[in-house]
C-alpha cells in the first residue's frame, strides 16, 4: 500500500514522507496533507486510506 501511494505521489510531483509512528497507526505527510495509516492490511482499512487520499491524488487514483 505504501509503495502504491509513493508511486502515485511521485507521478504527480508530490512528496510522501513518514512523519512519526503512532500506537495503532503511522503518520505520513502527502504534500502537506497529514495521513494516518493503520497498522495491518485489512482490505476495508486499505480502501479507507485510498479514499482519504482522493483529494490530493484524484478520484479513483488507486485503480490506475
């Protein structure tokens, strides 16, 4: 998931940077937009994170 977000950000000329760990999640910065990514890889969580990033990366960006 992180690799996919990083690639999409680079294609769009954005930065995707790890900021700090949390208890059950990690904090990342996507070109000024703080993103919380839960630890674990359940499908519902992954889709939720992808949808959070639509504002910056574009609608349906993960399907490209």
